[in-house]
C-alpha cells in the first residue's frame, strides 16, 4: 500500500506542487514538519504561493484530493499494522519471561 501511495499519488502530487512553488518547495522540504521553525518557514513561503493558480490547476486539485483521501486510509493501515506488531512483541516478551 505504501508503494502504491508513493508511486500513484504522492510523487505526482509533489511534482505538481514543485512546479507551482518552485524554489519555495525546496525550502519547505528542508524543514521537519514537527519542528518549531517549520511554522516560520510556512509563513515565509506563503507569500510566494499563488492560491488562485493552484485552485485553477485541475491536475493539482485532483492530486491533492487523492493524496488527502489515500493518506487517511494509509494512516488506518499503518495503525493496524502497529497494533499487530505490538501484540506479537508482547507475546514474545511473555514467552521469553516464561522460559
């Protein structure tokens, strides 16, 4: 599912976003989203974004919607996998402790 997400939706969306943002895209990707400076970077770059042009690009809008919809499904998938891995880890701990 991850490979499908990247190949089918995320990569084409990012390509389209790069086309619109130019070097601003590089500035945004050089920051970690959870870091405090990311908000400042967004503020700095936001003045360069032509929202009307983004909205007027049907390809960009289609890709954005696809990424958003798939990201929710991907999050559920990753959460389910994490729960299963945690359950297996607990079983291994119990087996090791019992031996």
